[in-house]
């Protein structure tokens, strides 16, 4: 009886323990717990501790699994039961951590008055966890090194409190890491308990992961509180962690945790392993930040970096991961160290545990045997979100079930899918596209002894391409393929072209008629260029083996790749869509045809952008002829490169023919083509399109900006004219009345929008470019972390961030067949407003260039050129370019980038002066678009040194004009300025809209300013260019007559800048006649803004020295004019080097000597003639010392000439005719008849 009673008491105690319940008295305080596998831990929270809540307030239940996998269940009737729970208002059994948020007004889910919430934590495995309940009206308390998870709705805040506990408080950091996407921002304050974007002392607002580092302050002491506001830019599930830099932080199993480790330092984490199991640990640097974190692990204590101080380590460049096997794992605490190698590094750390599993490969089959109650686990690592996943289990004997999930232990109690019967002996699980790019786990559970065979495949649906029809919006991740099929029925007599055009990222193209899924190893034709790829297959190509069905694979090269693809046969017609950009290809001497349907009367604009450098194509159009050509068309555009065609047309179909005019290397000419009636769709890839806008009109552009974009820049880089940029983000076209941002900078509009800007939001953005005058411009949209692509010789305007983030650009260094084809590349960097910009470059795909991660860099606030030597370049690989605005500046700097080889034409924007260098005996070439046809096109060259300016040559037909090319107009010196410092050239434009300029042809290196304009000169003008002495009261003052703003400009306010330079002789020592020469040689003496003439007080002038002085006048666009220089001699201003007040000793001595010599010569000649005349000499004999002068002028042979005169006689009467004999002729004296003598 006693034994029975004791057993009863024991069971009662066990039952009471099993159902013991912890009452939560203070919301927002995390509670730590542990639960055994298959067991429960219970909590309750009474409504009165939640406070007075409004209908909009909410309560959150948050379970953070630190080790193992616990599930969250909530009830309002009693402790949760199950699993599965039958009395719960909700149950969360997702792997690892769970969260639920509940509003007070949610029907049927709020406790009755006086009753609590009942919370149960169920152990799916043995687990340690942190549980928290909080309400939206109160703060959540954070503890050092203990992570907390939360969810937040877009546009709302959640508030946390962190209290300093120790007297020896050090520096600490606050990190938020989003899970499943999302974008939490951090705001911190010690002054307000609800910090926000408007009120805070510290903040971090980058996309995704954010970190705030707070340095130790002597004012901080134990008990001091920091208030933290987390704002959700979009719906967000996140992990927040506060850690002292000495703390071992707990790691959350199965969730990414991010932080920043400084170079040479180590941050530590700790993980409690509760059972023997496989442990996977991985760390990777942020793809957009670079860096190199190394991974060290030790059981029981902190690891070091030296051998023997750690149990496991991984120290490769970039990502590091290691696996502790099931048999090697230990129960207890593992310490993880992340070491910053080389540079400060932001990283992502993930720890996962798994049962012992087998890796499944696509298309593979594995076999297994199980006893009753046993389980086999498998894992498939899926990196392609656009595939179907099919797992098939063939039961050979016995009885088994198949389960799957994205957690490592799927089973009867927790799984995403259970196998369904497809036959009496087969089970299958299928995940339909789109899937997740993550690990998929499969478990085979045996209820009786069994043998089985498991197979897995990803059967992607192959897309069939229609003839000449663009297939839009395709996506492929890095390392995966998209598959297509195209049938060419007329392949016997028509070529096939296949073009893939990436909107962002980079893809490669593989084609075959033999391999159904061609790839990088098995293909017949391929193209792996950067950006657009095209394969042209000639009709009856023997490699096709007589087949007409083409299998196509598009391979993803970069992390994310979006693309369009089109396949067509020659002579076919591709239908264009309004605003869509299509990749195209045409052979030299052949046509590619397009059609566009116009719904109603409108203006349409066709833009053809040549993507193969140096090639040319022409465009012909017609309404009646479906195949417009050079011989049969209704209009054409011939622009030697990019084409713009604007047409007024009515409803119906209009046809275009693109003719391959010239292929530099014989390869197909590649291009993109866009037609629009209302707007053009832009993609954040930086590709530039040449656009025309009339005065007073808008051109509208549209783009979808995703929440993952950190920064983007939209720019209108002017070729000619003047524009204003309007930006709207409300889904409607941008204009003067609908906009969130306006940019009217010159020469070109560039606007940076950052994720942290109040204007930023994801969705459709419109960009309206307004023509202040008829204008040509390049439009581009560049987004980071994508890279904007630069085209050789085409300028791109960029605005640089000044918050430590960057903009990324890239340029493809083209293939060079041998050393002779290689050239240097020059990157021109022109600052368009005041500011400093740092440029970093490399050719490493895995490391974005930046401080400490570049092979070339250039910093500063001035215009400059970066030269990339051919010997240092890797050809057929991109050059990556990072642009940073130097931190600490007030305004974001705007620059213009232009990269090209010296031998390649560069686009030259009108009314945009730039400094250029040309090597001796060589030329620099430009292309000018003249939108003001019929007016003069004028080119000005101004030397920046004391050498004469190089020569300029203009041609409408010769692409590389020089002194020796036909149809070329040469420049001539501007005579009002000495030393040929300025060369000018004007040419009547007539109907031509494109001109070519060559500059050079001199035997010395040249540095010069280049300026081109058409019509009215846009620079200020100086009618009275004489600087005068306006000194008074002993003060040296320079008087400057008023300049006149350009008639093309509306502002009247000008800035006058005075410069001086000391000289020892004259103006030949320096160049003070051109603006860039003055900048090079002069010292700024003063600057005054005025709409009239000005007077400059000149100080620091030494009266014993001589100076030149000049003034540059500039308008708000930076365009300048220069006065004629004056001189300062003996402390006075004069327009001549040596005024009367200052004796020129050398000149006086030279003048006196010359006068003396002149008087002596006059005396000698006059006295000599008089004396000879007195002696009776006449004629030539009167010259003094006549014999001496005869000898001088006959080189000593005067006697021979005298003998000749005496012995040779000829009768020359009758103008040279004679009737005398030869003998008589020899004896006749010469008679010249008065026509001179010999």
C-alpha cells in the first residue's frame, strides 16, 4: 500500500511539474528557458499587466530559438494542447523562431475580461530559447549579448531600451539584421524615449542590415538608458542585438546575424549545443561592401588565430564555412570568432544544425534500407528560384512515408509537404516554380522494414520563342540557366539571329541543334560578351546538321540577371512595344526589320543605340513598305552612330529597316532599339540612350525602383541645349506641377536618390526631361548595388553620395587579338560643381573597388584624367569604377565620366568647356551633334601652356579629320591674342547634324581648353576688354569694365575673378591670355559678384617687381570670358609692359646704339660721294671705295667680269635679232637699247 501511495504522489508531482506555468508580470522583459523534445513549457499573461490598450494597439508574442527548434502556441481558454493544438488561437511551428502579433479588436482572439493569454512552448527538438511578450505602448528591454527577434509593419516603429549595467562600460553596438528581406532602420537617443527619423542622436538607414556604433562617454554611468527606435521601411522580420565590444553574443540558430568587425580584431559568439548533431557554420562578407572575414571555432572557450588556439578554422578569401560532423560534435558551448582580415568587414553569420543527411543532386537517384522506426534524411541545395522540384520515392519493399520542409528535420509532426501517391508503389512531392533559392530537406520515415529508391529532378519548363517576338522579363540567378526553343522553318535560305539583352546583370548565350540543354561545356554556338549577346547562324550552316530546331540556354553570370530574348530569321519583322528596349543585330550590307503599331495620331520617337563600338547603322522608315530600304523609303536617319528618328504619324503600322552600314571588324553590328509615344522604360543598368527634346516640350521616362536599391542616379547628360529634370514617385508623369525633386543643373541634370532620403519608396518612378531649348541629351539610370555601364566615348553625368556609400559603374575592356591592337584607356573626370570626388577602380568581379580594394584611384576636387596602361589591363573583362563623394561636404558633387582610347571618337557636348591633353604628333577625335542646323558650328581651342594651341579640323564626312583628309576645314589663329594661344574654326552647318573634329598635328604635347558652340555663343562677352588703373588714395585698384551675359542666358549676375603673376621680362614667360592659362599660372587676387563693372583692390604687390594681371568673368554655368591682360610696374597699372613712368634701360641702350650706327653710315656714304665728285668721278665710280665693294659683291671675281665685258660683244638691236655673221658678232659691242646691261 505504501509503495502504491508513493508512486501516486510521484506521478502527481510529475504531472504538476509538466503543467507548471510561469506568470509574466512585466511585458517587454525577455525570459530564458529550455524545453525537452516532446515536452511543454507554459506561460500566462494577464490583461491588466498589458495596460490600457486602444483598438489599434497590439500585443506581440516572440519566441527566439537559440538552440534547437521550439514551437509557439497561444490559447485564450487554457494551456495549449497537442500537437496539433486543438484549443489555440494560433500555432507557429515554423523552424527555429516564431512571432505572432495580435490586435485588441481581432474577433474571437482576445481573452474575456479577467482571463489571461495562455502560451505554450513545445519542444520539437530539445531547445533553449528566449520568450517575450510586449505591447505596442511599451518599450522592450534589451540585454547585452542577447538577441531579440521582432516583426514590424511598414511605416511603424517599435521601441527598445538598453540600460548600462557596469561601471567600466565600454563602447557598444546596436545591429538589426532582417530575415526574409525587409528593411529596418535604427534611431537612437538618450534624450527622448521615442527616437525617430526626425529626432535622434545616432542613426543608421541603409538598406537591409544596419549598425550603430556608440563610443564610450564619461557622462554615461550605470543606470544610463539608451532608447532605440526601429522603423520599418517595408514589412520586416528582424533580429536586434546590443553588444558591448567585450561580450560573447548568443547566436540565433537558423537565422542570419550580421555585424561589422574591424581589421585585425575578432568578435565572439557562443552557441549551446544540446545534443550530438551536425553543426554547419558559415560567414560571408556583404557582396556590396567587400572585405574578408575569417572563421574560428573552439569548444569550451574563446578561439584565437594561432595554431592550437582553435579547434576548427576556415580562412579562405571571401566566404568561409565549416561543418562539425555528428560524431565529432559535443554537448556544451561552442565559441565562434569572426576575424577581420585586411579591411573592416561587414558580414553575415549563419549557424544551422542538421541530422546526418545525404546530398541530393539534380537528376540523381539514391537507394536506402530502413528498419521500422528509422529515418533517412536528405538535402537538396536549390539556387534557382524558377525551377520545379520533383522528388519521387519508389517503394521496393515494406512501408515508408516521404516528408519535406525547409527545416532540417521534416517529419510527421512538422513538414511543409507529405508525399502523395502516384502509383501503388510510388510517392512524390512537387514544388512548383517559383521556388525558394534555399535548402530543401527530405525525410524517409519507415513504419516497417523497407527498401526504397529516391530520385530528384528540377524540370524547368522550356519556353518556346515565337518568330521575331520579344520575350520580356526573364530572370536567372548566378550559375543557373534558362532554356528556350526556337524553330526556324526558312533556315534553308535565311539566317537565324538570337539576341539576349540584360536589363541588369550579365548573361551568356549558348545555342545548339544537338544538345537539348546546351551549357558552358556542351554547345555549338555561343556568345559571352559583357552585356548584350548575339549569335548569328548563317543559313545552311553545316554545324546545324540540317536541323531547324534550335535549343537555347541563357546562363546567369552575375548574382541577379534580368533579360529579354528574341530570335528571328533574316528578312523577318519584329514587332516593337511602346517604351520597351529590344536588343538587335544586323550584318554589314543587310537589313533587320521592325514594325510598330500606332494607336492614334501622335509623335513617336525611334532610338537606335549602337552597342558594338565603332560600328554604324542607318534607319529607314515607311508606312506602306513593310521592308523599307535605301531604295524604297519615306524617310531616313543618317547620324553616323546612334540614331534618333522623330515622326508625326497617324494610327496604323509604321515599318523600320535598320541597315548595317559599316562593321569595323566584320562581325555583326549589335544595337538596341526603342520606340516610344509617351515614355521610355529605363532600367537601373546605366545604359545611355540619345534623346532629343524640343523647346518647351517634355520627354517622359519610367522605371520600377525596387526596395533593394540603395542609391540610384538618373541623369540627362547634355550634348547640346539646356534641360530641366523633374522626378515623381506617385505613378504619374513628372512635370512642373507633379514632382518630388527638380534638378536644373548645367551642363546636364543628375539627381542622386538614396534609400535614406524621405522621398525614396519602391514602385514606379517617372522622370520628365523638359527642354529649356531644343536639346540633345543622353538619358541613363544607374542603381546601386547594380552597376551602371559606360559606353566608350559617351559621357555620363553622375552625382556622388557623401555618406560613405557609393555609386558603381563598369566599362567592358574589349577583346584585342594581339599586342598591336591594345591601347591605353583614359577616364576623364570633370567636376561640374564645387566638390571633391574619390574614384577607385579594379577588374576583380568578387571585390568592389574602394579604399584599400583598388588597383587605381584618384581623389580630389579638380578635373583630371586617369590613364590605364595597356600593360596593366586585362582585356575582355570589365573595369569596375566606384564613385564616392568625399565625406563631410555640404552638397553632393556632380561629375561627368567619359572613358575611351585616344584613337576613339568622344562625344563633345556643346557649350561645355573641357580641358584636354593631346600627345605630340598625334590627334584627339570628337563627334559633335548639331541640333541647330543652319547656323555656324564654331570650335575654340585655347592653350593652357606657353606653347601655341594645337590645330583643329572639322569635317562632315571624314570621321577622323586631320591636315591630310579631304572635306576638312582647318582652324586659324585668333590674331587678337599673341603666340597663337587661341585657334578658332567655324563652319556653316546647313542640313548636316553631325560633325567630326580632329585636334593635334603639332610636335609637342598639348594641354588646352576645348569649347564648341552653334548659333549664339553661350559664354559671357567682353566688349571693352581693357583693364584700367582705378587707384586712389594710395590704394592700387584695378578697374574692370562690365561684361555682358550671353543672349542665351537669362541671368544677369556674373562673377569676376582677378589673378596676378610675377614676371621678370614680358608676357612670353607665362600665358595670361586664356582662362585655363590664367588658372595654371596665376594667383587669385580677389573675386566679386556683380551685374555691372567692378573695382578690385590689389594687395600684396611689391613695387619693385613686375606683374601681369587679368580678370576672368564667369556665369552660373561656369562659362567664362577673359579680358586683355595689363601690367603692374613700379606699383602702377598699365596696358603696356613698360609705361612712361618706368624706364626700359635695355631699350634705351639699344636705341642709342642704333642711332649712332645710322649716323655713321650716313656720314660715310655722304662724305665719300662728295669727295669723289670733287675729284671728277661720275656715275657708279662716285661710290666710296668702289673697288672694295665690287670685290665684295662679286665674291672676288670682279677682274674676270671686266675681261668678259671687253671680249664678248653682241649686237642686240632689234630686241635680240641679228643679221651679222658670227665673226662680226664677236666684234660688236653690246647695245642694249636702254633695256639694261649685264
